[in-house]
C-alpha cells in the first residue's frame, strides 16, 4: 500500500464529504489541512500495520509448539517484530 497516496485520498474524502465546501471540518479550518493530513497519515499507517499483523497471524502454522509464517522458517514472533519495525 502506498501510505502517502492513501493519506491524500482519505484527507480529501474527509474534507469533501464533511466539509461541504465550507472549508471547515468539524470546526477545523482548511488552513489546518496539513495537521489533519499528518493525523490521517498516522492512523493509516497504524491501521495498515494492524491489518498486516492480523493477516500474518491468521496464516501462521504450528510445528512442535512454535508458530511459523511462510516457508523460510521465520517465527510468527519474528514476523510481527519485523512489521512493527518496518522491515
């Protein structure tokens, strides 16, 4: 997923859908659009990571009491740490 692109899309949708052309979003003037964009970016990144972690966890498999992901021998714990560390 392109985080930057999704951030722009969501920010535009928020202002288009809720700003009603007034330039004001829930009392937040469009002059603060960059601040809104920054918050949206954090939320998009967090939600993307959570979804990725959920998918990896659902497809993990067990062997001798340890959960693994994929076919490389990486443990679920290692994979989740990699996601948290943007690796």
